[in-house]
C-alpha cells in the first residue's frame, strides 16, 4: 500500500462529525447567520456544550469558579474566540495539538486558523460581490484540516521539503508534500470534507485555498477570501511552522477584491489583535508568546 | 539562570540585568529592532508590525511599538534611563524579520515596507544597523542576551544561528 493509499484509508476511518456539529456548520453558512444562532445550536447540543465548556474552563483556568453555561463562556471568550472554539469541534484532534510534521508547536494550528478566519472576514469587506461573513469565517477556520491528517506522515521531513521549495525544484510547499506522500494537504482536506459530507463551499475551500483560480467560478470569491486570510494570518505571525511563506499569492484576487496597502495592513493588524485576545485568554496554550515552541 | 523577557507584537522591552534574555517569537512580516549599548551593557528590543501609525491611532497610543514611526523613538526613550544617556553613541542596532510572500502587486509586501521604514527612521536618528537578517520566506524567533549583546535567531526547520 502506498503512503497516499494509507492516508486515504485513514480518512475513510475518521469518525464522522456529529449531527450537532453539522448543524453548527449550516448556521455559519446560512444567509441569516448570527452569533446568537451559534450560541443556540451549541446550547441545545450536549456534545457541543461540553466541548465549549471544557475549552472555556481550560482558557480561563485561573478563575476560581467553574464556567457552567454556554452563555457565560461566550461572554468571557468574546464572539470571535467563541466562534473559533465552537468550530474547533470539527478538528479530528485536540484543538491545541502540535503539527509535528510541520514543526509547528502546540496551538499553532488553532492560532493560524483563527487568523485565517479573521483575515478572510476582513477582506470580504472589500469584496466586489458580497461574500457571507459566517461562511468566510468558518471556511478560514477549517481550511487546513488536511494538515492534521498529513502531519504524522511528514515527521522529520520538513527541512528537506523546505529545501526543495527554496531551491525552486518545486513550485510551492504543496508540491513538496506530494513528493514523499503522493498527496498534499489540500487534496487530503478535500477528501476528508467529502468523507464527512461537508457542503460544496467547504470542499472547494479545502481543495483550492492555495490555488483559488482553479475553484469553480461560483465559489471563487469565498476561496480567494480564505486564500488572502491565510496570507494575513501568516504575515501577522500565526503560521503553521515550516511551510509558512512557501506558497504563492494568486494575483487573481484583484478580480474579486478591492486592494491597497492600507487594506492589507488593516487586515493584518486586526488579525494580530485577535491573536492578542486569544493570548489574553490563555497565554501558554495557542501558540502565543508563552507557548512552548519547537523554534524556542 | 536566565530570565526570559518575552515580547509580543507591539511590545518593547529594555534591560541591563545580566541574567535577562529578551525574546520575541514568530516574526513574520513584523521586524524586531534590537539595540545594544556596548558600554552600559543595556539591551532593548521592539517588535514592530507596520510602518505607519495612521493605520490605527488608538493602537499607536496604547502600544506605540506596533508601528515604526512611533516605536523607534519609544524604544530609545525606554533605554535612555538605563543607559544613563540618550543618543546614538555606543549603540549597536540590528534588524531581524520582515519576511515576504510572493506578490507581484506588492500589496502584501509588508515585511519589505517595514524594513524600509525602519531604515528610514533610524537614518533620521543617524543610526545605521550594524547587521540585518531580514526578508526571505521564513518566520523568525529572535533573542538577545543582555550580558553579552549576542543575538540568536531560530526558525522552523533550521538550526539556530547568530547575527
């Protein structure tokens, strides 16, 4: 069995998302998305409630009293971190797990996904055609699911993969991943999305977030938003380790978004300030300055 | 035992304690300006994110280190009492960070804009960086040992190196 087949087999064996999590995703992608509706879905679903309360009590472990209601958790976390926490129920790993294959420390993935979600939400403010904010946020949060599946297979290979990209032997880190594995994190993420029965927007985002021009036309504004959000997350210092900066910007974004130096700088600053809020909740867990990092 | 002073984005720090190491993590497009007074053995560092404070004036008041045009003066002012003097005499300055993504339109070249703005601001003070490790396509974590002024850089997938 090839490594690619092993990975695809592992995806087939990955447990499906709960009905509650699927309902949560429907809310994020609905036209009338609101944070109140997210809170309602989380409150009504015991597994999601438990996930949020566990995360809230981890984030605010210094509090004397345990956080016992979803509403209280949302109040303490703020809407952005609450949305991130709820969507992290989709991760097939603990939300602060390191990506060892990418040499990314504990919480780095979560931090990067938050940054991409916030960045995508910022860029759609300048979209030439409307993009639904909940969809942009959720897509940004979940765009790198494929890396979770590949990380184990890439252990110890990151320096070699970086070298082939920097030597221009391949075009980007996706190409480099395909060398030893026969599959990259975008294709892997799309396969996981299909296994889970995720909506077509998410499938397109997971598959094409590094090459948005290849997405179906109807989905391109959303896929480009995540593509740009991904860049803002990295520029703001929230990368996933060895692959940071080793992708190209698809310049087709100008067909879908107004752009200027100021727009980019405001988006990156907004992402940075959201990282700070996450760090204020828990400085040593999500890749913040206090977290342990392999880069030390 | 070393005591690590950790700086986040927009933070700045200065110390003359010989047990202190000043460190900032994950410099993407951000740049660390590192200054060291050879005589007084005082180190300072600021982690700047963007060139100009006009992007967010409220933030500039709260965390002037976020921007080049407010961060440099603020760092020099923070170091002055520890040095027992102000000005550029005896000050060694290094720049680290400012990575870039490939973007022909240059809207996303924040790293490059940060480095250019810092060089300009330092020139205004008649300070010229002695060493730079800037640009490229990788993020950096940088530390300075106050006792020695030695600057070390790490990055995922690479061995530690000294600037």
